[in-house]
């Protein structure tokens, strides 16, 4: 004799709807215009900035933009020397002022940048630093998130994230606060 749980599950199994194919997803062709310009405008709209300087001037430009940064980490030592060497404990990052991280590709429609785990010493780094600078090649710009997920495919790394703009919230009295739960600023260097 079946118990009530088994009876219910049997009824569900016997009355499943017929499966139907998923709809085709349109390609959503890119609009006219330069993807870099679209990315730059969208990033400004979400509170970030694009730094457009020649590669040889990046180090001096970062020093001018963040003169008070004491604790710094860079995944790209050619642009900034690290003063903080994170060990095994991510708590060592709690006083991190500035981080420079390599982005894999950017999405023009929402100014999101894909960052892979390999670019970060700890997953927390992108969330705990006061100021985040992402470095991205202009040639690695795509139009939309549909293309982004196609590019990522089904073999994703253990951890990766899309970052678009600095941290922000409008939960309290619908007043926008930037830097509330993460980086206070986000700058993107397009090479």
C-alpha cells in the first residue's frame, strides 16, 4: 500500500504536460555606432568612468587619480606596483584602497565586464576594495549579454562575475548611495 506522499508523486508523474521545444532566441544585432562609445556612455550612466590613456601613461595616471591609496593590489604589475600581498586569508584585504584587475571582455549594452577567478587572488577582492580599476582590451568588446553567454559557453570557470559600475543601492528612502556595499568607484582602462 502506498503512503500519501507516494500517491501524490505518482499522480504528478502521470499527469506531466507534454514537453515543448524552447523558442529560438533572436540574434539582436548590434545597433549602429561604435561599441566603445556605447560602453563608455553606459558605464557613465551606472556611475563608472572610462580612462582612455595610452598604455605607457597608465601608471602615472593611476598615481594622479588615487594619490591617497596606501594599500594597493595589482594583477597587472606593469601598471601599478602592489603594496599588499594577499596570503591565504581574505581578511588581509579589509584595508585595500585600490585594486587593478584584468577583465576578459566587456558588454556594451550594460557596461558589464567579465572577470574570471584567475584574475583575482581572492573572490572577495572585487567587492572589498575601495576603488576598483578594470583593464580591458577595446578588441574584447561585444554588443549584448546574449553574445556574452554564447562566448562563455558551457565550460565556465569555478568562479567568474560580471561587474558594471561601482556598488550602489537605493533601498533606503529611494536615495541612491554609491559605494554602499562594495567599491566606491569603478574605472575601466580601455587598451
